């Protein structure tokens, strides 16, 4: 398979037409090799416009990689900056963490499934990415301990954004997430504008698999 041609077609036919126009994001999609983060059985469809099953270790995880255009659009909205600390919840294959690491100073990524945490670590190590730490567990535990971040990215959907995640943003910090439930979900960019103030921007409608370990009863919602 001609991976370079497939990568070019992905960018030009799927991602750029979906309003991903930031040249840094587009260039990065050629640097971080998506096929190296896809389970071997699915590498032939690494660049298709679909979610890819994250079946590793001989079993079915039930988790998926987001479609390429959704990943790219979320990355464009997140816009990681030099010197920033980033929290990602839902490591999956490690691909989004790899993309985020090229803009930020460090990325702490949580994956609740141990086999996927190990898979992501292996992928990141092979790619030579050293600024990402993958922890096995629920990412909400990190903010429960009082950690603060400039950027939080949820690589999956949640019915609402829990208040502790918002409180974990530094002033001026951003959170990017797909919020809602089937059949209506919206990608959102939430910015902390003051100690108690937040501004939410609806980015685009999409669907994404739900993140495990998040509360389901609505207590705080934008």
C-alpha cells in the first residue's frame, strides 16, 4: 500500500474540506504517521473516513480511533502552545497525544483500559515521542488531586463536562470535548475567562464513542 499517497488523499479530500485550514495542523498530519498508531490488522484502512477499532492483544476492546477529520478539527481547536501542560483523557492508540505533543511542553494522557495504555506507550516509544506520559486509570483522578492544566482534551464523548475538569483549567486555559448523547453531540471549545467564568463555543456537530468512567447524571453542563 502507498501510505504517502493515502495520507495525501486523507488531508486533501477529507480534512482540508472539513475546514481544517491551519497549516501547522496540516503539516503535522504528514509528520505523525497515523498508520503506525493503528492496530496492525487495520493499517490498510488507517486513512479512511471512519472510526477504527482499537482491538489489541487478541481481544476486542470496544474502543475506537476517531475519524481523521474529527481528530484534525479537534486538534485545530485545541491549538496547543509552547510551554503548555496538556491533559488528555482517552489515550486510545496514542495518536492524538502524539499530535498534541508537537505543540505543547508536556502531555499527560490517561487511558482506563490497561491493554490500550500499553499499546499507546509502545506506539509513542517507536515514534520517538518522549514528552507524553501515559497513565493507566481514570483521568478524572488527576484533577481530583488538584492538578492544573493549560489545555484539556477529551478524546471521546461525554454527556456533560464535569465541574472538576473546568476547575482544573489554568486562567485562560481551554478544554476541547465532544459533548452530548446519541443522536446529538457537539464538539465544544470551553475557555476559562476568570476564576469563576467560562466561555463555551460550539464548533461542529459530530458523533463519538463515549469515554468510560465519566458521570452520567447531569450536574454541570454548558
